[in-house]
DNA sequence: CAATTAAGTCAACATGGCTGACGTAAATTC
DNA sequence: GAATTTACGTCAGCCATGTTGACTTAATTG
């Protein structure tokens, strides 16, 4: 514990130990920053949701159905990683209150394909704009290039087994895959 | 698998709009990445906590007390932004089971200064190492310089009013450069 | 001494996870 | 064509963790 107490210059005195300790401190800072960042990230949307009597769980459904119209219930379960019963509780409310609509799949009529109504789209977009606004501002404050680096970091934080699926979900379902090279996210180490 | 998404988005004719739409798409991707990253970030620790009958709330207390020995209850409430009653529930368990110890403040004996026992330290460090490990790996995969950029981004994501306090907590209160103990500072006359 | 402050506690409630069991309709397989 | 599997829904109850409101105790402070 006292390795560093004597040195005025922790970096140069004991290269190996000091760097290691310093790196650990930095990483712990990031743990805490991630906690605070996420805590505040959800704040804006939460306050809007409150006005509708909804919670964060409703938001997630609205978001992913908005982004992936025609999503099946099973797909949504896989994305959210919650149980059918947990999803049902919020999904039922969203359907009953006219934010989400279901259609039977035409090839497999057991499937209930999820869509947002115009009311649902409006709310989902409003919530998204709040989150986008905060993120955009943070990127500006973080300096040029922060968006790409951060996206790579966040992607790398995802559990290995899920990365491919998330990548498909995010960059595979719309048309802008050309601008953001998928290879960038691939294993590069 | 999923024959969904027949959305025909306006692959825009006007150049300015394309950039704007593209930027929006990127930002929404980041919203989703943040969700997935945070979800998986907490996963490793959660599984360990389960073995102790603890949850994420216990983890937060362990973490911040570990990082800031001598923390007052009021400070912890301010960090976690939860109510006294919510904190009490988990704090009581941690004290009863010998992970956290309290001492009365020397200058103000109403204060209960929080510390971890050796048992508590051991668990907190174990949990921290899991999270550090994942973050370190993610930084490597994200490429050089990702740590600094990401830290700046995460910091910028914090609500403006809290930034100063978080900065103090992270870079001022812990053992970055100088050994620094809150209790020592407050109690010295 | 009176008022304020730090902390603890009790009771009740909401949200959003979970498990287990069961139902129903449609698709698939034997 | 019957049996099985699949996709989805639903009921009932448990657990963790957040909330509000009211009240107590002890110590500090004006």
C-alpha cells in the first residue's frame, strides 16, 4: 500500500506499479462515470413518461417497436432480455391505451407483429429527441470524433455473445450501413 | 427469419436533410448502444451479488463507501439520489452482515461515518475488478485514446448541475494523486 | 433554551423484474 | 389426420428497490 507514498512523480518512480495503479484509478473513474451518465441519461425521458403514467419499461417497448416496426413479441423479448410476463404487463397497457397496434403475421398467423400507432410514434419520437439531444450535446462537449470512439466503446461493452445480434439490430435494419462501416466494429485486437 | 420492416424511408433528395437524418440515425444508435452496454455492464457483478443475497443497490453502497471511506450517510444519499428510506433498507443489511461499519464523527457526533470492514472491502474490490475488467477490454477493442474520449463523453452526459460535484467525487476525493481521506479532512481541527 | 440538523424507523404503496402453471390457436411433424 | 411444437396470452404471487409521509432520538447551533 505504501509503494507510492515516497515519490513525488508517481509515473516515473516505479514505472510498472504506478502505471498499473493509475490505470486502475482511471478505470474506476469510468465505472462511476458510467453510473452517473446513465442515471442522468434516463432522466429527461422519465419525467415525460410520468405524465402518461408510464415507466422506463414502456419507453423501451415504444423505442424498439418504433425503430423496428413489425417486430414480433419474441424478438422484443430477446432484445429486452426480460420475461414474457414482464413484457406483457407493459405491452398490454400500451395496446389498451392505443400506443401500440398488433397485426397477425401473414405467413405465420400465430405471430403478432408490433407497430406503433401515430399516437405511439409521436410519443416515441418525443422521447427519442430528448435522449438524442443530450447525447448530441455531450458529443460536442467531448470534442471531435467522440461519437465514433464512444460508439465503438459502447459496442465493445456488450457481451460477446450479443454483439452480432445487436449489430444487426442497429446497423442492419436501416439503410445507412454504408456510411458507418460495419468492419470498424469487428474484432480488431 | 423476420420478414418485417418494409419501411420506405425517404432516401432524401436534399443534401442538408440527408446529413441531418444521418446524424439522427447515428445518435439513435448511440441511445441503443448505451442501453445494451449498461445492461451488460452490470451483469457480471449482479451474478456475484446474487450469491450473497445482495442486489445492485447493495453494490452501489459498497462501491462508494469503498472509494470514499468515512462518507456520511447524507453524502451517500446525495450521490445515489435515492431516499433515506431506500438507502436504510440496504445499508442496514450490509451493517448487520458485517460488510459496513459505522463510526461517529469526532467533530459532530451525530454523523455516522461509513467504512467497509475487511470483508466488505474484499467483496467491493472483487466486484470492482469485474467491472474494471470489462471496461479495460472495451477500451482496448475501441482503439487507442478511447479511454480519454469516452470519459469526456460520459462526464458530459451528466446533468449540468451535478458535474462539479461528480468531478470532486471522482478526481478530488479519491486517491488519485494525494492520499485523501474525507474523514481526516473533516475531523481535523 | 429553542430550533435545527443527522440519522433512524415504521407503514404503505408503485414499478418492474422473476417463477410456475395453464390456455389457445396455428404450424409442423409423424 | 392426430400429435406435438411453437407463439403468444394470462393468472397468481414473490422479490428488489424505488417512492411519500410521519415520527423519534440525539447532538449541534443560534
